[in-house]
C-alpha cells in the first residue's frame, strides 16, 4: 500500500501542493490530468528521481521519502520505454536479475517473457520492436526487479490502438494478481477502462478523487466535468430557486437559470448535462423554464451523434442524433435556443 501525506514540491514556476492519496494493495489508481498538471513530477518523487520539499511517502507502512531509487522497490515505466538499444530483449530483462544465480535468472526470464507474451522475441533487438512490444519488455524488466508497486507514466500513449486493448488487459491482470498500480494519464477512456479509483489533478493539486462512477456522475470542477465530456459547468451564485452566472470580466450577470428546488444562498457550481439540453430553431413554447437564445457556433461529431454549441450570453452544449440534425437542417450561424428543465440543473458544492 502506498500512502502520500501532505507532499509539496516547487519546481521552477510550478509546484505540486499538499498531495494526499492512498493506493491500497488491490487498487488500480488512475491519476487523471492534462499535460503540465504535475502527474509525471509526482511519479518521479515517489520513485525517488526528485526529492519533495516537504511531506511523507510510505510504502507498506515503511517510510521511503528519503530513500535512494534502488531502495524503494517501486517500478517506474515511462511513456517511452527506457530500453537498452544495444541489448537483446533477453539481456534487457536479465539486467534486473544480476543478483540471481545463472540458472534461476534463466528460469525467471522465461517466466516473465511468457507472462508478457514476448518469449518469441527474446533474441531480438529493441529497434525492430513495435511500441506495444517495447512496453511489454519494459514491464518484464520492471517486474524482474520484484517491485512492491508499479508507477506508470502515460504507458499507452505511444502504443497503436489495436495493441492498447491487449496491454490494458495485461495491466488489469497484473493488478488483479495483487500488484498495486499508480497510473497517470490524460486519457479519460483509459481511466474508465482500468481504474478502481480515479484522482483528478489540476495545477499541481488533486481536486477530486473517488471511484469512476463518482467522477462521472458528480464532477467537482469544470476541469473534471470536461474530462467526462460535459462542458456545461459554470460557477454561479445561488439565490433561492435560481442560479445567476456572473461574468469574470466585469462582474455583470450573464444569465439567470431556474432551479428545481430552493438552495442555500451563496457560491456554487452548476452542471447541465448536454443530453438534457433540447435544441430549438423556433422560439420555445414548452415546459422548459430555461431557454437561452444564441446562434450555433459549432457542430461536431460525437460517439452517439453530434455535439452542438449554442453561443449566446453563455455557451451551452447539446447532444443530438444525426436524424435530428438533418431533420432540423442545423448549420453553423443559425439562430437557435438551448432549452432545459429546472430539474436538469445539478447544484454542486
């Protein structure tokens, strides 16, 4: 089990601040964040490549904060595998087995190669291997050092799409066999496919953590909502049964959105899921109490149809089917209304 307590590190103009997280023995923990959020720096600190300014790191209840890299028993694998190009696959794996007797070393190499499905590549040099095969070699060599946990830095980003599914299955299997994994990525689909726990990191801070369902259904920030594919996330001020969205530029009210209930007055976040937004090209006469006018600024293909952005006092996104798009003859520049019920507005505090 990995425990990180109040970890801080300044690195030039960037810093990670008060990082607290726990990766249990059977956990596949995905740290999700954009480029530059601090994901890789955190992994390097855990692995011992960088020292924190303050805070503590425990692995299986033993503090490793100030231990050297070789004493930590954490296996770090980068986006681009650090494979020795002048060595064969067999020699790369053997590099981590220098303390084993020759016979034991050969047996272990064969076991790991078979587990990673690279036993047919043992005599090959890395230059002839694909990205997915290189990651399997990196995994085999890392596992040869008998780590207590794996640290993965965007391990699938350089892998061809057909190979990604196989590698995901392999990583999931390693975790299910009892190896805890901390895996950082910017790929939300990857996180959903693998994670038992997701942490969202933004500007060096973990802004939310929970199981994938919690992150999907209850994002705490616009950044987290964006990762789930939801863009209608706004900072607002609650006044009884309405939410008022205020401009950051001049503090003027942009729009008032009706709510389905009465809430405590004060600042809050609101989320309107795009699947609940109805697009109308005629002035609405319907039960939706929130009708925001504007014009269509973007129409983009999505997994289940199209995503439309209606640009008005605020930008509102809606998801519609191809059939609806063609029937309404929607095109960019057309005047339209984004319509949604009060019950579709989620207040998040």
